[in-house]
C-alpha cells in the first residue's frame, strides 16, 4: 500500500484547521503534499506546518481559495497528482471535481466522483432517490419548483396538512436545492409572504450556487439533527459506516456548535421513542442509499428526527465534514486503534481498497466535539474581530485539539473568513464521564485577546459549557 501511495503529491486546496489535519494525514500515509494560502492567512499554522513538514517548495501564495485557475496553476507548478478540497470552497462543486479529472494534466479528486457529487449534492435528486428506495423524506417537493402557481399550490397544501396535524403555527421551508450547511433556507409562516420568499431564494441560489433549483418542504419542529458517517472505496461496493452523531446544538443561523457521537444514548437517557431503533434505521437507510448511488469516498447522510421518533432524510453531504473527528473518536478497528477518517478519505480517494468490513469496526464510549469560535452568542452569535494573544489548554489523553491558530505568537483573526479558532474532541467511557471531561477541558482553557478598541475577546466558551448539560436530551 505505501508503495502506491508514496508516488502521489496532494495539493491541499483549503485553509485553517482542515488544512492542518490533511497535512498530518498525508505525513501519516507517507505522502508528499503542497499547501496554498492567501495573504491574510500567512500567519496561519497550516502555513508554518507546511514549511516544517513538507519537502521542497510546499507552500504557494494565491489571491483566493475560490479561484479554480489559481488552484490548478499551483497543481501544475508543484507537480501535484491529486487535490484535496477539504470542506467548503470547492469540496462539493462537481464542476471543479470534473475539471480536475478531465483536464489535460489530470488530477485525482480526493472526494466522491464528480458524478456522485452532482447527483447527491442536489437535494431534489437526493429526495427522488430516497423515495424510490422507500426511505422517509420530509414532506414536500422532489423536483425544482419553477412555476410560481404550482409552487404556491404545494405550499398551500403543506400549510393545510400541518394544520390538520394539529400544528398551531405551521411553517414551510423554501430551500436552495444546491445549498448546504444552513445556507439558502428561509422559513415562511404566512402564506401571503410565500411568493416573495420564493423569488428571493431562487435569486440567491442562482448567485451563490449557479443553480436556481428550489425545494419546498414542511418545517419539522423541535427535531434532533442526526448524521450517519459513511466511508467507501472507489469500487462503490465496499461501504461501511462509522456510526451516528447528534448535531442538534446549533446557532441561530443553523450553524453547528457542538456534536456528540453516538446520536442518542438510550442507556442513560429516556426518550419518548425507541432511540436504538431510530439509530439502526437511519444507518440502514444511509447504507442502502449509498450502495444504490455507488458512493465512492467519505460522505454524511443528514437526518431530522421528530419528537415522536420519525426520521426524515434531509440531505447528503458529499465531502468530509467538520465533525468527522467526533465519529472517529468512538470508532475502533480490530487492533483497538481509533479510526482516522481523513487519512481513510485520502487512502481510498487514491484508489486503495477498503480492506475491512463492518464486522471489523466496533464502537467505544461517547465523544463530544466543541467548536471554539470568536463570537458573541448573546448578540446572535455575531463574529468578534481582533487579536488572539493567549491560547492554551491542559493536555489530556482524552482530548484532541485541532487548530490553525499559532500558539507561540499573537494571531490576528482574518475578517475575510469565519472566526473559527479550534475544534476540541473529548472522549469518555460514557455520557457522564465525557460531560465531566468536557467541562474540565473548557474550564482550563485559556483564550485571551483584544480588538483595536482595547475590548476583551468574545468567544463562545461559556455557551459551550452551558450546552454541555443538555447534550443528547430531546
């Protein structure tokens, strides 16, 4: 295996924490790599790490992470043989993936094939496939709504259906079919506002995603957001899962802030439904759909679970996700070692066979992932801008911290990107222990800084402490 992998050089077409982790995975696999950075990221740890651990010229400056021509120019200059998009930017852009593999100097795209990204990256196609396989989906459209009269008729029916169910304040969601991560979604609680919201979302989707397809769905209230982590090799036939996780603790803008694996804890928490069966069902549904689609890399099936325990498929993320590490924290191989999902993604993306079956994977304990962000939860999670002057934590065997923030020098947070600072992944043998360890980690975390007005740094650490008490409750 190493012989095959060593001939490759991976272009890491991303920044920050995920770039750091891809560098580390490449080193683990014995692969050469090359990184890119914009000027405002010159002090990011992914840049210093690239220079320390790379061979030859391993760092290139670009003007934008979203300029495909620049990315491919670096690939050619560095003689890279593969490109890893990380998450965000080009990670779910099938056009970029297609261009990578079809250009004159071909590159391997570390992710699913462009055909899979195109099919499953579209919420409408995903819903159609799910319904064909008798997998439950949220009530609503399974094709783009372009006719306003038809769209209004569907919305009217969804409002009436919710009223019949006894929902006092029915809501319909208007969603960009090519969106993701909470982007391109608006709620409509008044039928008279529907037409204007529909037009706004179509225009937004066309600008942001170059695809004005819109999905109209019933809003499910008080749901839990669960995910199933899927891993497959290029054959599209060898597919396994690394369990479920719960991502229900989110900001007001539907951005995840704290994730837990597994998705429920029926041993220690009483639910109004059979939580063990729900987790088994969504896992089976996800694997069934992945096999039908010929899924061929790492991906996530996202689910809504209603208060009565009914699961509905929400979407498929055809990329590595921020929260992959919390699933890896509880997944074990036959030798008892933790799984490294990013390393697996690279290895499988380069064509290696999976080499193990579901029976070779076991699950141990509970994991929490904290997203440490410079923001003020008390003012709508508004981002904080300024300089990090001191960032440290107590090292523990049960805690992994991933950050692009340099720990030995002050760091100016770039205003061009989200002010994410670190991911902390905590493991415990059970829910009680992991919560105690999580609070201990946060209580011993030092995070200090000031903005240009001399005001102290605002971060979401206290919010994460507060939400730790509520995890996996429904």
